């Protein structure tokens, strides 16, 4: 499906409840508007989350001796967070970008695994009919009778029926398979069709610290459901020339959902992926992303390495497939950075 048809679907879903079509809700925290910093509001009532934002850390001098990181800014040190003494309520975070192949699924798997290593209880939701997240975590979703599809469409199911443990301790998955491709059409006629995932997740919120939703590359009704169910969004951007294409539309969608469906939703960060430090091009892309979005860009950058597809083939997170590899280290740092920003407990 091309970007134009995503745009049509997206505006259909979002413009119906409110025909004002103001189009003016495009302000972006890093581009002049008031930053919606993770942790700035206790939207899910979690009192243990720190309000200390990343910029505060920088001004306190918590940097690695002022050394510039790959994003061209002094890179802070992200300490290992203290273990949690109790679990829940979960903060729900969607991995979202309607552009395909930017690292959404890879980030959901590996950020999830890195948070799980830190003792956080993590649930990842496969919300893409391609089922890549399920496959990447070793779940053969094509053979399952119950997946996220049944939870969304059929009455009488409860999320615990579809949660599958993975081989990684503290990391569970709700799988998806191709059945989910029918859900988009089937949900259109439902009452409160944008809130169906949020309602389905509710019974699991108290057991997990973080729930990560792997969105499909579209801004259709499934993605609107994911954003409506979330507290935060992580936007992976591939370090290539057209990285920023479509980001304005994504931000517009997030703003509309914040206005109309889910006021607590905030952008947790933009993640540069498939970075190649040897190319000027990669460095320039990251610099222009930072110029546009400022502190919304994670200091952590994910380098391009064949270890990620290799780990997917092995159906394991990189943190166990190649624990000492720098790619595993990068997702561990991302987990610590997310926690330091208040994006996870
Ligand atoms: N940092 C990386 N370096 C090299 N390859 C990567 C990296 N991250 C992801 N990949 C590979 O790129 C491909 C696309 O990544 P991924 O599936 O995570 O993207 P996606 O945004 O979820 O894609 P889609 O939009 O199709 O769901 C996969 O084959 C994955 O293994
Ligand atoms: Mg994917």
C-alpha cells in the first residue's frame, strides 16, 4: 500500500468524529511547541516514575566528559536503573512509523528484551498481520488458534488467553498472524472502534511494567487503535535520504489522536536506526533529524548490522543471540535511556 492510500485511510478514521479538519495541530515538541516530555504527567498514575528529564540530566553535567555522541550532542551516561520491587501498572508504548522497514519490529523485540533483562516485566503486542514480531520471538503464530485477532474481533476472549511466554525471562508476547489483516475492515462498523485494543489490554496492565506495541506500516485503524491504547510513541527512523518523508503526517496523526481520542499520548522519542558511522550520509541524516526534533531524538542510535536479521532468523532477541555485540549494547542503552527519560519504570 502506498503512502497516499495510507493518508486517505488515516484521514478517514480521524476526521469522521470531528469534521473541523483543522490541520493546524501539527506542532511538534522539538520544533517550537511546548515539549510533551515523557514523565511530565503521571498519565497512568505511576508514582515511581521520575520526573527528571534527559535535558535536566544534561544541565546537571551528567555527560560522558562532554564527548559528542552520534547525534552530535554531548552524550549523557545512562546509569543502570535500580531493580523494581513491584510490578505494574504498565506504560504502553507504540512503535510507529507508516514507512516500512525502518526497524519498528526489531526495536519492539530488542528494546523489550533489554527492558526484560533489567527485571522489567514486558509484554510485546504483535499488531502487524505480517507477524514478524511473533516469528522473531520464536512463536509460530500461523499454527495458533487464538491470536490478537480473536481478542479484537470475537466476543468472550480475554487477553490472558492469547499471551505466550517467550524464551526470554520477563518477556511475553501476544502474537499475530495474517488473520489480523481482516480486522481493519471488520472493526470499521464497531462501536468505539478506535478503543478496542485499549479495552483488550486493560486486564493485563497491572502485571506488566511496559507494554510495547509493534505497529504495521500504515496509519489505518489498527495503528489508530495502537496509538489510542498507548501512553507514548517511539518513532524509529531509518538513516537514509527519505527518512523524514511522511513524518509530518505521522505527527499530525499523533496530534489528532491526542486531541480527540487519547490526551495522555506523548512522543517518547525518535530513534535513528540502521546508522552507519562510516558514511557522511548517515551522519548528515542524524544531524538533520536532530535539527528538526531536538531533544526528542534519543541519544542512543542503532547501527546497521547484519546481526539483527541474523537474530530474527534465529528467532531470538540480539541480547541473547549475540549478547556481547554492539547492537545488543545499543538496545540495552536505549532501555536505560528510556527509563532515564521517564518513558518506562
Ligand atoms: N539496525 C539494523 N541493521 C541492519 N538491519 C536491520 C536493522 N534493524 C532492522 N534491520 C532489518 O531490516 C529489516 C526491517 O526491519 P524491521 O522488520 O524491524 O522494520 P519494520 O519497520 O518493522 O518493518 P515493517 O514496516 O515491514 O513492519 C529486517 O530484515 C531487519 O532484520
Ligand atoms: Mg514490522
